[in-house]
C-alpha cells in the first residue's frame, strides 16, 4: 500500500482586519441604539436590555485580538452589522472558489507541482456557498485540472482533518497520486455580529493542503496515522438551509427573514462545549498516541483547532503531561480568530518549517457535531 504525505500547504488571507477595539465600538453603539429604541418595553419587562462588550472581555474569554474579514465596512456599520458580499453572475467565479484557488496555487507552488500532478480536489469547509454544483468542482475547473475529480464535504470545524484522512485513503489505495484539500471559510457571513457572546469569534480565510504519494517527491510530512470521531450534539449549530423557505405556512418563506433568527446563524452554548469537547479531544489524542506507540516526550508539536486559547492550553497540557503553549502548541487566534476548519491548518502552515527530520506532531481539529480528527505526522528529510 502506498504512503501519503502532506507535501505542502497554502494560505490566503483577506486584506481587511478588524481589531477588538473597532469591533467593540460598533457593537456598543448598536447596544445603545437598541436599548434607546426599546426603552419602554425594557422598562415594562417585555424585553431585556442588551449589555455592552469590551476588548478586555473578548481577549480574556478567547485569546482573540483581531480577525481578517472579506468586508470590514458592512460589519462595522451599526445599521447593517453583516458583511456586504455582492451577488456574482453565474458566469463569474464564485467568491468561495476564488479564495480556494488562491490557497491551492500557493500550495502547488511551494511543492513545485503542476496541474498535471494533481488528480483531485476536496473542498472541506463549514459553510458551502451553495448546494451544487460542488465547490470543489468549480475550484478544479478554475485551477485548470482537466482530467480529475472534485467533491465537497462538511464536518464543520473538523472538515480539514476529515478531508486529509479522505485524501490520504484515496492515495494509499491507488485512487490518486496527489489531491488538494482546500478549506475556504467565510465565517463572517454566518456570524451574528449583534450577539455579545459570539460576535467576536470568527474571521475569514482560505487554506489548502497538498497530499501526495510519498515516492513522487521529497520533503513534507509523512502521515503516521489518523483518527476521526463524531458524537451528536446540538450545542453548536447553524440551521440555515434550503428547507427554511418550506417552514412558513404560506410556502413563501423569506430566506432573509429566516436568516435573521438566532439559530439560522452560528449559535453555541459555550460553557457546555468547553466542558464536553476538551476531554473528548484530549482522550482521543492520547489514545491515538498510545496506538501509534508514541509517548508525550516523542511529540514535538500539536497544531490544534483555533477556537479558544483556554481550550487549547488545557488540551496541550493533557497531551504533553505538562504546561504547554508557545511553540509546543502554536496559536494564531490572536490575529486570525476562529477560522473554523482552516484554523489548525494555519497553525501548521506558519509553525512547521522549523521542525527537523524525524520530529513528530499532530494536527487536530474539533467542533460542531461534535466532531474531531487527529492526523499524526513525521517530518521527512529533503
């Protein structure tokens, strides 16, 4: 059986960034406006007054200091508070595919690969722009891969690791020589920017991972093993979809109105998620390490999903058996925020070149589902 390796990664970052101070200024202006407009109802006890936020609260709760977004102006507009991403013609490349192509091209360039080397594209992300045609097929077309295949998959924030495992299986079985796993995430469009508990969480980005049969090149990271796990939970969800229009009594459901409902955007019960996901992920990684014959001292680095700095530090501590952080468990939360499936890949992209041949680590993502995936890797020479 062939061996799959992660040959390279790619990263595309939007131009615009929003600091916590900028975000809080807009959010608190909205809170003041809302409370003033609903003062009578609040006084009568019919509505609850909204509470302001602060940059200090955001950083303490999450570790986030800023986030990159496709559109800054629309998010900070108190009367809009959502990005403005104009509809494109069907004959134009979609915005999600455009992002993905940029990340894929960088990954191919870093690995010195051409279009003829690539057999497939897997678009693994939390929020697909449409149901069909598959985003992966559009990315394949835009890249110019004539003789190949593409398909989409969604396991929320774990999509990248699930995509890597799927691509590796295809390569190991002889079904492909090389596959691009791409994670374009426009998280700003599904976030409720009016919700104090979550308005600061997400940012936009696109990452790509180029996997290849080991004997077809040099360098990269050999995949030692992978593990996937899911357990159903409603604690993180987004109910927006094509069935929303069928929910109204007259059958004329307004998708715009439906999207304004809290559960048609990102929503979570943060404390429950923290309490339940940390042990689930920690136990999975430790058990996987044992299966592979690895001990904490064998591990050089963990590249974790970038959702919350406190979660990551606790998981890293359990994995290493000691206090861990910094280069042991690099974070990109401070500047990128939570980018869903792309988070662990950004951390890997930015904090893996310094490893030496033989160094081992694990890429781990986790999120809604619940879902979790671990990919153990070893740095190759060359």
